[in-house]
RNA sequence: GCCGAUGUAGCUCAGGGGUAGAGCGUUUCCUUGGUAAGGAAGAGGUCAUGGGUUCAAUUCCCAUCAUUGGCUCCA
C-alpha cells in the first residue's frame, strides 16, 4: 500500500501501482471522465501511469492549464497521425500544446505544399481517428533504440532532437499507427477529443532558426465538447468585431495610405482628438509628479547615436541616414528620445540638489520594422512614445520607481484595465559580464525595483536574464476585456547612457558623480495604446475620453433651429457634441449614432422644444427620459469626474 | 526578411478567357417622422501595378507592391 496525499492535505492509502484514473474514480465516478492529467510530486503525469511510491497528487481537469495542456498535446499527436495517414512522406518536427490549442511543425516532403484548403480533409481525418478511441501508450526506450526507430522512419528532425537529449532513456508515445518522441503527459485515449478545428497554416523555421529549413506549421484547437468549440469560435468573432483596424476605420480614428507608406499611420480628426486627450491626461498627471515637458527634433546627427551606442547595435537595422546636399552632414531619423534628453541634461551643470530631473516628451520616433511584422497600430514604423527620462541619484531610485508605478497604476485604473501584472527583468546571474555597470549598482537597482513592487503590492513575475544590457526593467502587461494579454508600459533603469554621455552632478561632497537614468513610458506608444484601448473597450470609450460625447438628433427639420441652439449651449458648457441634421427619420439617426458608439443621444422634437428640454438616450441602454440641459450637463460632469477620480 | 493567404466601387463581398455585379455608404428628389435601417432615381471601378501566354486577360502564368495569418527580430 502507498500513501497518497491530496491538495487539501488529506491522506488516503491505495494499492501500489494505482493510477490517476483509479484515484479519480475512487473519489467520484464522474470525476474519472473529467480528469485529464495528474500532478505527482510536482511532475505532470499521464492518468494511466502507475504510481508506486507515496506521493502528493493533484488531479487536473479542463479548467486547469495542466489538463488543457495534456488534451492539446494529445491532439497534436493525433493531428500528426492524420497527416501521416494522408501524406505518406510527411516528416515531423515538434508539436506542442500552446496557450490556445496546439500546432505541429511538419515537413511534407519535396514538392508537396499544404494549403488552407487541405485543412478540412485533415480535420475530417482527425475526427475519424478520434472516434476510434485509440489508447495512448507510453513507453521507455533507450536513446539508441529511439535513434534506430526514427532513422529507420526517415524522421531526421526527430533524430536531431533525440541527439540533443541527455537522458539515457527516452519516452515514446503511441496511439493507433503513430509513435512520437514525447515527454508527455497525454490523455488515456483519443476519444476525449469531441470537437476539432484547424485554424491556420504558416511557415515556421526549424527550431526557430531562420538559417534553417522552413517547416509548415499547422495550428489547431480541440475541445471535449462541441459546444465549447462553438463558444471559442464566438470569442474569435467577438475579437474580430473589436479589431482596432476595423473599428479604427468605422469610427474614423486613423487610416493608412499606400502613398504615405506602410507602417506610417495617419490620424484622422477623431483619432487625433482621442489621442490628444490621452496625452493631456498624462501631461496633467506628470505635472503633478514634477515632470517637465521638453521638445526635441525628429532627427539627430549620426554621431549622437554613435555616442549612445544605438548606432552600433541597431544602425544596420535602421532607416538609412539622411545627408545634407552641400555639407554632407549625416543625420538619422530619431529612433529613441533618450540621446536628445541626455543633451538637454548637459545644457548646464547640475547639483545633487537639482535631482531628480524628470524630462517628459511625447516624442515621435522612427524604427525600421521588417515588412512582415507590421500590424495595424500595434506595430508601426513611426510612432510616438509617451517618453520620459528621470535623471536621479542612486539613492533616489526606489522613490522614483514607486512614483512611476503609481502613475502607471492610476492610468490603468482610469482606463479600466482591472487585470494586469508586472514582469521584473533581472540580470542573468550566470553571465554578469554581459551587462554594463558595477555589481554594486545593479544590486541596488534590482533591489530598488523588487522593493518598490512589494511596497505597491504588485503582482509580479521575476525573469532572470531578461534585463537589458544597460539595466534591469519592469514591464506591465494588461489583460483586456476578452482576456488577451498586451504588453504596455515599461520602466527601465539605465547605467549605460549616463556613462556614454558623461553625465554628471556635483554631490554634497563637492565631487563629481554619475546620475542614474530611468526610462519610462506608461502607455508605451500612443499608437499601440490606442489600439489596445479600442480592442479593450470595443470602441466604447469612457465619456471623458471619447471624441463625441453627445449627438443632437432633431426629430424633423422643423426642430433644426432649436437643435442648433442646443448644440451651441452644449459646446459652451464644454460638452463635445455634434448634430445630425440629415433628412432622416429619428430611428435612423439613433441607429447611426448607436453604431458610432456616441455615449449620449439627445433627441429633440415638439415636446422638448415646448418645455425647453432634451430627451436623453444612453448608448447601449436606451431612453433615459426628458430633462433640462443644465441637468444633463451635470450628469456629464458627474460621470467624467467619477471616471477621472 | 522568410512561408502561406488575399487584393474587384468609400466599406463588406459575389463573379469569371469575350473589357463588370450586389448590399451598405454617397448625391439628388419625394417624404417631416418620437427611440436601432422611410421611398425613388442617379453617380461611382484601367478589376493593386508591370510583364507574359492568347485573336482576346479583370479572369491563366510570372514578377513587383500592399494587406493579412504565422516565423524571425524588436532600443
């Protein structure tokens, strides 16, 4: 008998050799059909694998990522089996489970190309194989045997993988006619898969190396219930509806022009209004925190970036330099604002009493992005950072960090991002020589970040080795209304630039000292942030931010004059209102305003004109009844005050 | 940059070797209305661009550009 400890610390005895399925069944027969994988002493196991010693276990179902992982991993293998059946010369790379489903990288052989149109047939084959409920069998073999098996099969990718494995024993999983090299875990059989959808097909380099052969990657997702697939497809549809590129066009926020160039957004009046409102919002917050606005040009001498080190690191991947016709001076489009800000710092000598110096600029920068990488507003070649650089003494680092975190959290709160986390990127302790700056400074900076996060009660993940070469950083990730993750703001400590630009301040000891720089951008870039905001809100921006707060809708042309006077009154009360004077019926005007996601519709007809009132309709909610204009103005003010509190 | 897909009216899309269609939008007219689409008529396209095959190309082929799903990269 062995002792099995459950997550609630209760202990029960089982026969040695018991497996996850048995344990689940002993708790509740229904659980047996729901459980997908089992954690055994912290390792994730197949449900059918025998447990022979005392163990602490945890059963994983669909709602656990460990459960989903096994489900999708088995799905990847089943897809491979289907591919093997349909394409005899298919060779297999790797096929893992991912956040939403799984993929398999395959090499279909010379002269064979897989196309989107082929997916349906593969999908059909997977369903057919799933219905056979083949058992998935785990087997340990030696490395030699594994090599022999896969080289006989001609799977050169698998043999390469095996050669890189260090273990003496290798695990194989077999279901039906397909055997794969795999660490597992897997489902007990393929019958768990009730719904299958292959989502896309794409090229992917073998082992992520662009110098190596490009394989065909097939993405798919599977579910234990048909209904779950339908829900997933609905979610995809919802995501499509919220796509900022689509809403950006429909709400007339921004556009792109082939004539201007790829990755260079054109902000339309409404988008500009929205963006400028975000900018003034942040400017106001920054002013309270002691930032000073500066303005610097869009280009700078090449030497500036040689000094900063950016030219050496990124020069080859930048827009080509610009030269003047007469003098042959060489300029670069500004890829970063910090070198310019360093020069502003050097405008005059600084005393330790001047620090911290907080320099903010909505600085537009230009970076060459590979053509395949451009995407709407989230990935562009010209964008505006809500940049600032804090020049401070090392002992001020923590306090400054806390202030920046406060600004970022205030922004998240105001813009209704309730779900966020932060990633602390530290040095790789194994490779300290990769980083610039003294050990002492790094330790100070890293602990300043960690302590600042702890004081703010931030949910953080620590990543070793993810720091930039010039300093540790803190990145903020938000989850939007659909649960998708976006990286937004960033705070980075920099020891490099003060060094390179020879920045100094005179300390209390009358000696020269090196300041520390903090780069920070709460939004990241205005383009990216607006894109995320569009998708998060589905275009229904908060009242304080939305370009048009209210639309005046006269019932018929007879009331146009009253409506136009009303518009003046509203605009004089700082309410951003527009008017719909089209020769359309009121139902139509309402529909269009609803679709433009204007928060308030103000309907005026005979009744309203007589009483000097307006009939108020809230977008997405409907009729709110009649009221005086002053009352409405108060409602608007109260709502925006609440949003900005 | 690499692999796959796509490119037809402002938008969403259908079509197809014999030089083009729908819905929405837009314009004009009729209608003057009460909380999510009133009616009629009209305008609008070198079918992304450049080559090739063909008697004939928007359609087939090639290239380029752009968009797009991934990969790689990201100060």
